[in-house]
C-alpha cells in the first residue's frame, strides 16, 4: 500500500457508503442486526466504467460483415452490429457493462462453435440496445468439465439405498418414501420433490457431491419438475454452488448464477448468496491471466450488493461476504488494508462465525509479515489453530471442508523460519 493509505482510509470514513451505520460491539445479541463495517469506504468500491462486446468475425468487406450479422440475428442473437474501421468491418454481439459477462458470452459462442470469439472494449460506436440475448446453452447443466463420469439414475439408486439404510428415524421413514418415488418409475412430477429431499439430505451431511449435483440439476433444469418453487430454487442454488466449487466449471456456474439472479421468485437473501458466488467467479477472472477482467473495486461492488441484500441477522452469510471482501485486498497486495479489515473482522464476528474468524486471523497474521511482527503473527495463528469450531461452523468449498489446521500449521512453520533466522542474525551480531 502507498504511504499515507491508512490515514486516507480513516479520513474517508465520512464517505462511507449510504447504508452504513455505527459499528457494533464485539459481542452480538442473538437478534441484533449487524451494520456495515466502518472500513468499507467508497474509494474501495467501483463498478466498471467501460462497456464490452464480443467480436465474432472481421472482414475487409462490409457486405460480408452484413451477411454474417444477418445470420446471427436470424439465430436469435442481439444486439448484433458492425464496427467499421479503415481496415475492416467487425461483427459484434452484445453491449455489456461487465467484462465477466463479455467473457462468458465469448466462451458461449466458442462452446456452440459459432465463432472463436474475442472480447472487445467498445468505443463511442455502440448499439442502443444493452445487454445480450440469444439461444444460450441451458444453465444448471453438468458438462463434467473435470473429467468426471456422467451418472445415470440406475447408478445413483444403489448409493441412495445404502444412505437410507444407515439413516435413523424419523428421517429414515421419510427417505424410504422418497426413494420409492425415484425407484418405481414414478412420473417426473414425483421424482422432482424426491430428488430435492435427497439433495437436502446429502448437503446436510456434506456427502456424495456428484450424486447431489446429479439430483439438483434434474430439478433445477425442470427435467424433473419440483412441487414447489422453494425446492426448485434450493436445487438451482445447490447446482450452481457445486458447478463452481466442485466441478470448477466457471462457464456453467456463471450461467447458473445469471439464471438465479434473473429468477422472479428469488428472495433478497437468495440474491445475496448468488451475488457472493458471482463475486467469487469474478475473482477467478481477476486473478487469471486473461483480459479484460474485473478490477478489484468491481469485485467489491458485487460484494457490497451482496451485503446489502443479506439479512442483517444472518451472521454467517455476512461474515462470508466480509471475509471475501478482505481477501480482495490481499490478492491486490494491499496488506495495510488487510490488517485493518481483518482486525475489525475479528472484533465483529468472533462469537457468531468462529470458522470465518479463524480464517480472518490467518490473513491478519499474513498481513503482519510486512512489519516483521512475528510474535503477533504467531499469536493470531495459534488462536486460529485453537479455535473451537463445531462441524456445522466449518467453512466448506462445495462439500469439502476447508482444512483450517493444515493451513494454520503451514503458516506457523513459515513464521517460525523467520524467527529462527532473526535469532541467528542477532547471535552473529553479538559474537562480533
């Protein structure tokens, strides 16, 4: 961070985003809403200012460009327009305010083998219509990008039978009935609710993510219609999360997140989680070598919107959002801000989000390295190691728990190396 960054941040507290309130005390009442962190200042949050499109093809002839543009419009893509220069006429699709959406569209056209499309930043010439429309690939589809096997229902049923057999009552009795709906050739309208029930059960136990994704995708895609919107949206969210965190399929996860954000039945709290997933996917692009990509202030703008939509007594969700916000400064190399935000995070969330607090302590320890404050760093690492975190309070990526102890021990060893080196240097100076 440049010199003077910390005083600027503190001085900017008068410019806190509009919904901010006074910071709450470290100990929270069970029903007391959290306020926006004081350290979230306007200078750290900014939406993208450029607009983007996707270049489908470039021709020396405007006539050829017009023919291709017409074909794309007939296929249902819009807006489609031609950008003319002295050397070429480019056929472009989309008028977007998000570099991530533009990269999604370019990949969409490549996946559909329409064009080896590339993202372009728009100049003054652009269509009046904004956004993008077209025959996009359906969301919630598992294309097994990680090389995993495509499952069939007859392969899933034996595993579910084993799970039902070892599940105690009263859940056992309920799952037996649901298993019958999946097994006996019941119509899709009965399979949907049964699949949703099993997906909830697998999520609660964080087990069998491949099967959970198989079931959730069937319901989310409406191949097996759900009895309620609640079931459908639950499965849609689970499918999006597993596509992002289990399959590591950026394109499918982005498509699913876009679909969820556009769903008229989505609650504010659901939108908050979708925006948090969107921010995580933006971070993947921001940390990648491809261009264009979201800036860190753009990612933080998404996180701010996620925070605004979250229930202010949903401490775990708020802590998750704030932890990702904190990480964006680490990824940007702004360790002064990491220390400030992590210290504030610990004071806000230590009681109600112990798993996230342990993660924040590790980031706080890492921020102290620039000051060579090894003892303080080790204190934070030890507190993260010794934190009492119940199974339901752990951080999960997909169905895999974050290994807090392994990460903390690795950083503990790292800091101890520096302490040993410092002791050796002191001993050498004394000997002289």
